[in-house]
């Protein structure tokens, strides 16, 4: 079992913290679409066969899938800000390697390092959860969760513009520059989280999960080239099942596993992760179909004849709408809860794809599809971290969000493989070139609609939240973790938060401050006013408590290894506050 403690001085987050974290997520997401404008030219640019050139994209996907749960767990153990900076630094190194080469193997190495930065998104979500007040947390996490779509949408036209007017290596120099800016801003603005999970890093679990994911995702991404019934494809799928089963058995036997499978088996976490796969499928379909439809020549009879840059600009509202949706999500979730917003988002996605079946004959219609789908995907993506965080202990935030991000990545991988196969099998071959058909585009949209329908059914199985308070990020997840840890650690403060009449005060923030004025821990009182805080060492502390409608309290207390309860009496505004020990 893990404990949450802190050995870091607390620094209050500024108003720029959320934008800086979201910018980091956008920068990382840029890696996913950076090479889209030059995909068809990669074999010539790298002097290799088309089948080999696809590894430039596949390596990024595999590295990102492996990195997300591992970096999340490392963030829980050693500091989320520290691991966020590590992720961004690895990305910058990878971008520079790619910028300095025109041969295949170094390019694959550089792209793999760039994909490793995908762990930054769950780390950013975890930082927000640890530092921000509940009233700001919903919209902040929604923006961070949507950053992968925002980054992809903004990068497409920018990358197309660079590819048309500069050497293609400039794409990587630009990505490295963005990474450096993000690192500097993070160092200046983002404080480290005081939350820590005590325990050891599960090295064998990380190796096992990495091998299992690679064995699973590799045939998905290469199956269309190898053949879906080829011995290699089927053998890798079988090996992935065996490895992941053995990995799961091992994880269940460990006290501090990489992924707590018992937690992920909870209905709220399980159905959220399964729904995340379907959301990932639906998001990637529009990213694959619309740019191709827009750029096909009008001579095909259905192509819209747009340039690479124009096509990127017409698809860009997909990401922009996702970004604008974040504050809308926060208000809806505060009133109805993230389960409802997830369902609403999926309904809107279904409407967008359904309408899109008949809206493919003009460029402006593609714009409408992008806006509608962006709103739906934005609501769905924004709901996922709230559902996860409301269902796991505070010490597992990074790992749990990393796993959820992985589920979305699996969805996009499956989407890429399936849609690629559909478009290839329905293409017309003219002069040796495969031209996607309108029939293939419509079948792709129907597949996306089906995936959303499955996701909608899964979302309906999510358990009802206890109450729809803002934004359904239950304080109880942190409370329960703190109370559980209080029974396991050697010492700490526990007690109840009471008002002037002696009644319990729920969801009061209780902060532990050491003799140097640094935050040594924080928690929220439960429904009965109970709180528990572990202490990093015996000595003198100040317990500070605050709750809406009550005056603040700061009381000195000394922990000498005993287990006496310390009750905190909050006075109403204008009254005196006291403490009894």
C-alpha cells in the first residue's frame, strides 16, 4: 500500500499555472501530427522503402503508449513536475536528433523519444488535481485533457505551411523550440506537487507492461502491411495476451504495483477506460478522413480540391472547439456530473458523424463537421480525467490518468488500423495510385458512429456519483486515501472539523504547515468532518483549516508520537475559533 506525504516546500500555483500546463500538453500533442503533411514523401526523404518509412510514425505511437502509465507512476513517486520536465526534455532531445538526420534509424530513435513525452498529459492533470481548488479544477483538467486534440488541430496547418515553404527538418527544429519554451515556463510558473506516493518503482511491472503493449500495438499498426491473418500478426497478438496475463498476475501479488489492477477493476474506472477507447476511435476517424477528402482533386467527382494548408485550416476548428468547450464542460459537470457530460459528448459525436454522412460535398460542410465533432469530443475528453480522479486515491492519480491516456491511445491506434484498411480496400487504383473513394469515407464515418454507440452504452454503466458538486471530482477520493493512510503510518494528526455549534463541517480544507512555514500535507474533511494527515517527522506544526461560510483557523499542534485526536473548531465569520486536543 502506498502513502501520500510530502518533503517538498509548497509554492502556491499562480494564475498562469493552468495555461502553462495546457501549453505543455499542446506541445506534446504536436508530435502526433507533425509529419502528416510529409507522410507520402517520407520514403524518398529518408531513402528507404515505404514499409520501412511507416516505422517513423509507428515508433512514436509505441513509445507514447509505453510512456504514459510509467511516467504517471514515476510522477506519483518522485514528483509530477519533475517527471513533466523530464518528459519535455526527452522530447526536445528526440526532436533535435530527427532534425539532424535524413536516414531511417536515427529518425526512428528521435521519433521514439518524441513519443515518450506523451506522459506529460496525465502528469499535468495530476498536478492540477493536487494544487487547484475544486471550483477551478474542472475547467483546468478539461483543457489539459483536450490539449491532445488542440495540439493536433493547430499543428496540422502550421506543419503544412512549414512543409510547403521550408526544408522539412524545420518541423523538428520548431518542435524542439516549443519544447524548450515549455520547459522554461514550467520551471518559472509551475510549483511541484506536495503529494507523494511512498513505495518503490515496479521495474519488472514496467518491463512486462511495455513488452505486452508493444506486442499488442505492433500488429495493430502493421497488420495491413503484414496481413491480418499472417502468422506474424496472429503470433504477436497471441504473445501479447500471454505476456499481459502474466503481467496481471504479477501485479496482483505486489504491494506497490505499477498499476493497481484492483482499483482499475472498479466499475467507475473500468467503464471509463473502456469508454475512453471508443472516444479515441471516434476522434481519430475525423482526423484521417477530412484532410484526405479536402485535398482530393475535384476531377474525382467528390474531392474538394483544397491545398494542404487550406485543408489544415478547415480541420483546425476541431481542436479549437475542443479548447473552447473546456469552460462549458466545467459548468455542465458542476451541475450534472461528468457521467452526464460524457454521455452528452458522445451523443453530439454521434450526431456529428451521422450528419457528416450527408455533408461531404463542400468545404464549408467539412468546417461544420469539425466544429460539431470538436464540441462532442471536447466534452467527452474533458469528462474522462474527472471520472478517473473521482474514483482513485490521491496517491494513484498520475498512474491512473496515465492508464486512461493509454486507453485513448489504443483507441486511436485501432482507429488508424481499421480506417486505413477500409480506405485501402475501397480505393480506386488509377495509374498505380490508390485513390480513396466516397464510399470508403462514408463507411469510416459509420464505423465511428458505431464506436460512439458502444461507448455510450459503456458510459451508461458508470455508477451514479454521490452528488453533482463541482465538478464531480469527489473530495472523498482524497479523504478516503488520507484516512486509510492514517491507520497505516506511524503517526499523524487526525480528528474532526467542527463549527461553532459543534456540528461537523464537510469538505473543509485542512493544511499541515511545518516550523519553516512550508506545507507538509493537505486534505479535505469527509462528510462527518473527519480528517487525517500523516506527518513526515515528529515536531511542531500548525494546522490550518478553512471552509466556505466559516472563519479560517490556524492552530499550533505538536506531534510527539501519540495518537490523540485534534479537533478543529471553525467559527462563523466574526466569531472566535479554537482548538481542542
